[in-house]
């Protein structure tokens, strides 16, 4: 079997295993910003108002694909695997090795076949969430000393997943929260879904936020301070457009 230089992995299914190679020119698309425009009588130009919390719509990402070598068998098997997935899946490719997207196949996979079915070319279209997630942003940062700094290397606000070991106060991104005494080793605070839990247990009754919103890690360097807990783990979820 020939080794492919460029391939994608969708929901754990590697196109290289089915002798399908990709090109990456259609993978750099970014979403359009959402805002509202207002026209004022007698005034040139429009007034623009963005939402208080930045919001981006999904984006269509297209890979141009080439199937080769035992196309009839490989393409059928690969297409069955790709189309059997439900919901958003992780999309990785060799053109962007440090990041991944979350998306779903949004169009039928219909190749144009070559002579004697020796090859087939086709677009593979995904409906993707707007974020391009940095892989290293999924690694936990362990903090055992209050005042330790972390740096958001992107231009986007990150909504971290926070593990707090012990009770007390924690300040992240200028947002302070207090954790009351509880049984067990840690509490998880998900700043994206705005939930506090451990496993399937809701732990929200033990967490009090001093602000209306959960912590956000803005671009740049920030100190993580706490009093009481012995350790804080942060999965920062860095992302870019």
C-alpha cells in the first residue's frame, strides 16, 4: 500500500487507510463576524453594533480528494464509515498539524470516476464550528502555587475547563469564585457550558461566582491566584479563526 503525504482524520477515520489523499486549499476559510447595522435618517453611513459576547457562525470547509488504488473497494468502505457518524466530529489534517476543527459531513460524497475506475476525484464538504482549536490548548496546565501566570497565545478569548482541588477562593481572568467544603477530591468548572460537576454529579451548589459570568482567559498573560485549594488544573481550550 502506498504511503500518502496528505490525509485527513474524521471521527477517528483516517483517509490514508483507504488510499484517499487530500489537498488543503479550501481549508483556510474563516467565519464572517456577526453584527447589526442601523441606518440613521440624515446621517451618512450606518451605525454598527456587535454583540456583547463575540459570536461567529459555522463555516463551510471543503477538501478536494483523490481516491486511488482499489477505488471501488476502498471508496465504498471509507464513505460508509464517514457517513455513519452522527453529530460533530473531530477533523484533523496534515496541512494544520497543530490544530483541529469540529464538523460534520454536509454533502453527499459523489466522485467523478476515471477510466476503468482506477481513480476518483470529489469534494468533501464539512459544516464546521467556527473555531480552529489548538491541540496544545487541550493539555492541562497544573498550577500548585498561587500567582502562577499562564499566557493565551491567540487573539481570541478562551473558555477554560477548570479542575479545582479543595475549597476556598480562586481568581482566573479577573473573575473570582468561591468553593465551599465538599466531599471528594475536586470540582470541575466548565466555563463554556457554565456548569459545575464531577462525573455525573452536579456540584453547582458548592460554587459561588462573584461575577455574573464564568471566567474567560483573554489574550495575553494572566496570573492565576487562589487561597485554600491545593491545586488548580486548567485545560485552556485555546482557539483561533
